[in-house]
């Protein structure tokens, strides 16, 4: 067993050795920096450049919209042709009285066209639902959740016309298609 004095001597030697190593490490970091000092002096000696002036900011011009102000349409009145034909007065509307078909419960992006089928002179489109079942459709059938009526079927896609809300109380028609899957 070591004595108290021997332990103190050993600790002092250990601390001294660590201090000497740290001083050596610091001395190695402070090497020759003449090239860095020379570069800094060269950069400082360069002539200063001219700073471009800031662009002039034009103040905001206030405009008050008045009915028929200089023939400019009010931004609060719809400019779409559908808006004048739709709404409560008439135009395109989904048929609320017709009975819903099974494929209208599926969003269009979950239906896949997997082929076509001829029975006699009639061409059927084959649509697969997410659960793997395949359904036959013909032009005039409804699919999707936006009153989508099948308009045409060919070997590569099923063309659909949907009736969607225009956001201002009316409805518009939108073309959609389901292409043949690989």
C-alpha cells in the first residue's frame, strides 16, 4: 500500500505531465502564420469598390373600386362564363333524382382500367376497384364521387365528364380519364 506522500507525488507528476502535453500542443498550433498575415494585408490594401445605390421604391397607389369605374371589372364579381350560366337560375347541375351506381362510391384515383371486352358489338371497359374486383362499364355509366359519367371507352382509356362545384354556388363540367394500367 502506498503512503499518503507517495500518492501526492504521483498525482503531481501526472498533473505535470498533462500540463506539459497541453503546452506542447498549444505551441504546435501557433506555428508560422506569415503567409496568412501577408494575404490579410493585401486584401486590406485593395481599393474599395463603389456600392450601387438602392433601387427607388415606388409608393403603393390606393385604388377605390366603384361600380363601373372606367370600365374595369370589379374584383368581387366572378369573371368566369360558368358563373353567369350556373347558380340558382339554371346551368349544369347534378341530377339528385337518379339512383346512384355502385362505382360512384369510389374516388376516381382508386379505380384502375385493366382492359376492354367485346360482347357482340358492345365494347365494355373493365375497371378494378381497390378490393381487387373487376366491373364492366359502358358509356353512360357513372363512376367516381363527382357525378362522373362515362363518355367514351377505347382500348387505352375511359373518358369521363364530371360535374364539380365551381366554388360560387354553381357547377361546371370537368373532363377526366382513367388510363389502361400496365
